[in-house]
């Protein structure tokens, strides 16, 4: 039996590409897995009102419960940055509805809270709709 010696730099590079420096060596894609956040989804320029909502990160998919009624189902989400020092996780998801267009979500999770910006667009042959929303919420068990 022959053992190969792999240079430390190769092992380090593979480790960096495969794993995040998140606590417990959790893979980057799994850091939000199983989390839920209750909060309010409102137009970006509003300081009150809006709809109660719950964001769900489950089985690699993202869901906004308030948007389900409009045909926006589950969609894959991407964790595109994890800050080691602050423990913040940045995510993005694009969710489509067969009748109501597309919603692009970009948010940050940290300290059991989430803040997200949402752009809803719907293209029609006679006019296009583009609205901006914000979601703020807290983690739920």
C-alpha cells in the first residue's frame, strides 16, 4: 500500500472551496437551512403597514408565505457571502409566479434577525410593473 503526500496548499485550497469558516465547519449552503423568520413585508418607502410574512429556508429552497397566494412558490436560494467576524450571512433568491411575474430577494441574516430588499417585476405587453419592498423579521423556533 502506497500513501501519497498531498501538499498542504492543495488541501487548504480544497478546504476553502468546500467549507465555510462558519461555526462547526458547516457547509456554506447549509447555514440558513431550517431557519424561519416572522416579520412584515412592506413597500420600501413605507414606514408602517404591509403584510405579515414568514420566510422559510428549507431543503435548499426559499419561500415567502405571504407571496404564496400570488403563485410565488419555493425557489432555490444562494448564500453568496458569510462574514466570519460579524456572523452575517448574505443570501439571494429569485422566485417566479406564472401570473404575477418575478420577485428578486437579497438579504442579510445575523443575530437572529433578517433584513431583505425585494424587487417585484411583472412585464406586460402594454406596461411593466416594478415595485420595491423590504422585509424585516426575527428568527422563530
